[in-house]
């Protein structure tokens, strides 16, 4: 088969047109009706591309969704315990008592779920309070040992982390997961603070310091990692190199967000 054949060329063009039509139809369906949620995020939760300054001639702009887990995206989520993982379909039975079950769970594939992301709510306030407490403890320790340079440096570093938590860090936290989006929406009815998106979680068994085996879960990914910004809003991001901004997102029928306002 060769593209020199007119029938092949026409068939290829038809496939491209059909693919584009289906994509547009999916977008239209997602955005039809009343949004499942409408939330306004800042530059702390929707990040500019790292190479933004070098790509301004490109008309496309997609902001990276910066979500967190509690206490960190790279550590097990406290709320993803053995009972929650069992409800999500993971084979956790006897995972802490039998080596073969531990291996099976540690090699299990991530599970597709619906995730609840909370903006500037109790999860963020708890993270802020934890960092505040650590900073106060380290500063008090440094004050009691004024000649200890290591303690003084630890106090300064902790203060910097607190300032980042207060002014720079994302306030968007994944706080729950489930297999039914409507059930999660009923549990978290605040559509201006809680959004439901697709994602995946994974499970593993870890041995603790006391040699006990514990089943733990991690949020593997949120399906939507970037949000495209329409060209009409692009000027907001070109005012300076590190702009402050707010983006209002609507979440549609397929739980895919899109930008409906920028300021």
C-alpha cells in the first residue's frame, strides 16, 4: 500500500477527519450540561511549564496540575489503609501474614479509581500546622543551643519550608478514592472545593521499624495532568516572567476539567 494510490490517500484523510470529529464530539459531550464542579485554583496549583520563557512564540499553553497527598505525593497516604484498599479491589487478605500474598500485592497493577481532590481545605491546613509545629520545635532547640551551627541551620531551613508552605506550595490534596463517582460526590458535596477526577492508586506491603508488616497505598497518578489554556486568556501569563494568576476550572460529564476563566 502506498500514499501514491488516490484511494489510499482518501481513506487516510477520512480516518483523520473521523478522528477529529470524534474528539470534538467527546469534548462537546464533556462540556454539556451543568458542570460537576467549578473551582478556582492559583499558580500554586496550576504551574506554568518549566520552559515557559523559551516557548512564548508557541500559541499553545498547558498548565501542570500540581496535586499533593498527605503528607507527600511520594509517601503512602494515611487514608489509603488496608480497609480502603480492600474496598478498591486490591487482594489485601492475609497480605501481612503470608509471604506469597505480600509478593502478590506488591506486584499488583495500579487500580483505576475516582479520586477526590480538595482545594485549600482541612488537608492543607493540617500540612501547614505540621510544618508550623516542626519549625517552632527546631527554632526552640536552636535558641537553647546558641553555639550549635547545625541546629541554627536546621531552624533556618525549616523556616524556609514554612514560608514555602504558606505562600508557594500547592493547596490541592487528594483526600479520598472510590469506585463510584456519584457516591464520592454525595460524600463531598462542596463543588467549589472538592473535585472528582479519574486516577489510579497502588498498594504495597512494607515492613516497619518494629518488624511488623503493614499494607499501605499510594496515589499513583491523576489522569488529568495538564489543563489547556485558551488563546483568549494567554495575555494574563505574558505580563511578567513569574505571574500570579487564578484559573477557574469546570469539570464535565466525563470528569475532565477545562478552563472557563483566567485572571
